[in-house]
C-alpha cells in the first residue's frame, strides 16, 4: 500500500492506494467520527463490494442507502433521498458517510455530507479508475442541474480516500477508458514524463496489468494532491485540472446526462483544447498528433458528436464555472506538460475548433 497526502490549510488527509484495502478494517476506523455510519453506494457497485466493506464495520451502527446507477441520477432529487435516510434513521452530527462507488456516488455523497446539519464527516472509497485518480481527491462535490453540469455543489474535503485497485477488476472496459482520459490529463497539464510513460505503457494499462495501473493511479493522485494543496478552492492554478472540461461538460449536458460518459466527453474536450492551442500557434502539429493519438489509443473518442453544433456549444459553454464577468476562460496547452488558463484566445479560431470534425 502507498499513502499520499493532501495538505490544505488547517488539515491534511491521506489517500491510501493498494490492492485488498477493502478488507482492512484498521484503515477505516481512525477516520470514522461517531458510532453511526451511512454507506452510500449504487445498485451496480453494492452487490460487489458493500458486504466486504460493511464486514469491517462491526462495532458501528451501520446504515446503507443504494442509489440508482447513472449520471442522470446525479441530481437534487437523489440528494434528497440521502437526506431522507439520514433524517428518518435518524443520524446525528457525528455520523460518518462512506461513498462506495464511482464519481457519481462520490460527488453526491460528498455534497450530502457538506449539507447535512451544516457538515458531517465523510470518507471516499472510489471504485472506478476515474474516481480513484480524480473525483475522490480534492473535495469538489456537486450534483448536476438540467442547465449545467456540477453547477450545484460545495468544496468539502473527505477525511480520507481508500482506493482499492482490486475493485477495478469488475469495471467495464468502457469505464476504464473513461478513467484514462483523466489520467492522460495529468500528463498534458503538468507532467510530460508521465505523458511519455503513458505513451510507452498504455497497452499494459489496457490489459489491466496491476503494476502499471497502480503506478498510473499513484502518479495521478500525486499530481492532483500537489495542485489541490496549492489551491483548494480554485482561486487560480487548480483550474488547469479542468483541461477539456468546458467543452466536455457542454457535450455531457447537450447530449443528455449519461449518454456520453464524463471521461469520453473530457477526452474530446482535451483534443479540442489541443486543437485550439495548435491553431493559436502554441502547440506544434506533431505534438497535437501525439495528444490525439494517445487519446485514440485509449479507446476514447477524439471528435465531438454531430449534434454539438457551434451555436449549441457556445450556448452551453456560457454556463461554465470558469466564466467571469461574461468572459469565457479556457485551459489551453503551451506545450505537452504545460497548461495555461487563458481568456486571450481568438474567437475565430475557437469557432474553427468547435466546427472541427476531424483532421
Ligand atoms: P460513475 O460513478 O457513473 O461510474 C461509472 C459506472 O461504473 C457506473 O455504472 C458505476 O455503477 C460503475 N461502477 C463503479 N465502480 C464499479 C466497479 N468497481 N465495478 C463495476 N462497475 C462499477 O462514473 P465515474 O466515471 O466514476 O465518475 C464520473 C463522475 O465524476 C461525473 O459525474 C463527473 O462529473 C465526476 N467527477 C468529479 C470530479 C471531482 O473532482 N469531484 C472529477 C472528475 C469527475
Ligand atoms: N476535477 C477538477 C478538480 O478537482 O479540480
């Protein structure tokens, strides 16, 4: 097992990464606050893992809530069912919520923890690659609104993150690919060596070689922890973690939540960001091709669906958390491994990127 830390003002919390961690009761105990625990999972993940998790919690009063599975359920109505469970039990302010699942369960559980009685403890037990490398770390919690992705939420940090890589054995290939989009993101925004390592080792990851997976998860979490430790509330540098997300969120919202996976939409968004960077003269043609090729090799899409016309993109991108005073900001690439936050891009070039079909 490897342990990394997120260091934020006034507190520090661990990310445990390894195989078989779901069976280690001593890991969870120090992070559970009172006597009551509410495990939040979904109908797909719970049958695989909830009993194993719950068997580590013998000395606690454990309750569970099983949510419907899917991005389309990441909304206020589902959030309310968690509040119902907490109040009907009833759970006091010392309750600890445990999110057992992918990014949807993690984001919604974190937001429930942030709101219930103005804030209770929670632990992230991520079970998708995407959640293990990204969403479980850093305290962004949210639900979607029909007009915008993750628009209702809070920054609220977990007490710890327990990433059992063994849980990935049951994950569908398409979901593994979606997680790889966020892994590639770290290479693109700030870690050229990792990008080059991914170019060399991608096939091992796709074959689910455990050593390659563990290395990719650790390196991703280290990158994320470094950034979050510098800028917990996204006053500046943390925004680079959103490479491709303005385009990607528009695709997710525009196509209907759950039609495109988050990681797939982000993959296209990263190619679009690289494309705009190329058109702006920052990224060479050969480097753009390296970005596009790695994303394609990961089994991810590299062009937006035809339904996403330029006006549709522009409408949806106007509802983005990086819009300030009506001005859209994008994360672009000055190089592979060097992202910048920019509102200084040419609108004509942006429109060319929005209309790019391929090539
Ligand atoms: P997800 O939570 O929908 O999980 C993907 C699918 O895999 C689901 O069907 C789920 O039930 C299933 N699943 C989960 N674990 C499994 C396992 N071990 N075995 C078999 N099936 C399993 O999607 P995701 O890709 O994990 O997360 C996407 C969400 O994360 C989006 O809502 C996105 O906005 C959010 N996100 C948040 C942050 C953040 O910083 N908070 C960062 C990135 C993404
Ligand atoms: N996924 C973006 C962030 O955590 O900031």
